[in-house]
């Protein structure tokens, strides 16, 4: 299956039950879901063997991740209180470290993405993440965990599911560099410099635009970490460098071949006063994060962690045109669907 340009429009992405039946009964869907199922089996095996404990995070709460890049949160009525569907389990991952030092969870997230993301080939309104959090870890330690996890999942899919990859016309040689070489890193500043060389203008104070991510990703021959995003471009929980003010101790993992971001992560801010200050800098009222701040006031562990978008990762391994093909019941932004 050939990867289409980032700007290409999707052709009638499951607009009615007719196409849904065709989607559910296709050989492609069966092969994709087999790959995804195996990815989850391997992820659980690998992380458990590495000493991580699986936890089940909530899917609703009084607050959720505020750093969701233009998407809207979904309110639910929880017995007369306004709760949110989880856009990310980040706050609960930090809280979970009061129970175990190394945790992971695999959970659904809901983000009402802007309508223009329907045509990016990699956004869903409902998706799943493999979330990992480790107490006392540095960015370098957690990116090492991530790299090992990604490599093990790809290695096992290639070794165990050759028939499914053949059905998907995905050549296993596409992963040779991923499986044999370390993932390099570039800073946000270096990424912007490379984008300028490629003819793409990018605001230095913000996250890399989706079109820029795709362009940079097509320029890469292997997965690459982009680090050191500027303060203000990410959520208040990304820790600011103590030696480089204004720079965050965070990262993205970009897949090659134009597939773009697979994962985001960071060292976490855990100091009560700094968190309150960061929340206020975003214009939010710290009181809405009351339960979280109560934990911080009494102390939570320093940590680092990440979240891998399961559907995006599946799309990359399977070599698919669009992320909606990785879900049995995809929810594209703005598209009414089952």
C-alpha cells in the first residue's frame, strides 16, 4: 500500500454503514488488526519483563491534559459535576507513581480535533495510547526505554507476522535501519533549521506544524527524537531545564517515510510552586486542578514518561495511507460514524 502525500484528501472515509461493512470484512483490515493485536501483546510482555506494572487509568475526571494542540475536550455530566473525557492520562500517570515506581497503561483517549485534521492522514477523534511513566528517570533514560520498546515491537511483528505484512504489501526491509541502528536526536532548533533548508518556514516558539512534521519525517531515514521544545509550546507538566531557562526537557519521536510523530514524552515537573506558576502562565485557574495539586503539595516522585499513539504506530508498521485504516470503528474529526 503506497503512502500518500500529507496534503492528499481522504476519499469518503467511512461515511455510511455500507463502507463500514466493506471495511470490517476486508483482508486489509483483518491483517492490520492482527498486527495491532500482536503489537499490544509484545508491548505488555516487554514492559512487564522490564519491571513495569500495568494500571487502568480513568476515562473521565474533573480535569484532563490541557496541552492538546488545538483540540477540544468533551464534557460529561457526572452527577451534577462537569467532568471531562480523558484526552491523556498524564496527570493520573504521575499520581500512579505513589503506588508503583514503573507503570504503564493502554487506554482510550478522546480529542475533538480541528476539522482541518481530517485531511492530515494521521488524526482521529478517538484513539488509544501506550503510556509509560518511570519514577526518578531522566529524559535520556526514558527515551532509552521507548527506543527498546519500539524496536522490540517492530522486530516481533516482522518475525511473527510475515503473512500479514505481505497482505499489506509492507516490505520488512523498510525497518532494517530501525532494527539495527540507534535513534539519533536533534533539538527543536536544529529541526527548524533543517525545515528552513527544506523550504518550510516554522515559528520558533511553537510546536512543529503538522505539515512541517511530515516534511521532516520524509527527510529522515530512521526514527528520530526531536528534543528541547520551547516553554509555552507544551503542557505545564513538561519540566523546564534548570540550566537552559525557557527550554523543556521533552521530546517527540518522529517516524520516517513521512509518517510523522509517533510519540511525545518528557521529564515531568513535580514541584508544587513551579506547577502552580506554570498553570497561571497559561491563563488557567489552578483551583480546577485541586486534586492534583493536593498530591503535589504533599509530594510526588520526580519522573519521566511518554505516550505512543497506538493507531499511528500501527499505521507506520503496516505502511498504510491513513490512520483511520487502523481502527475497526474509526472516528475521524467531523465525520459522523458508528
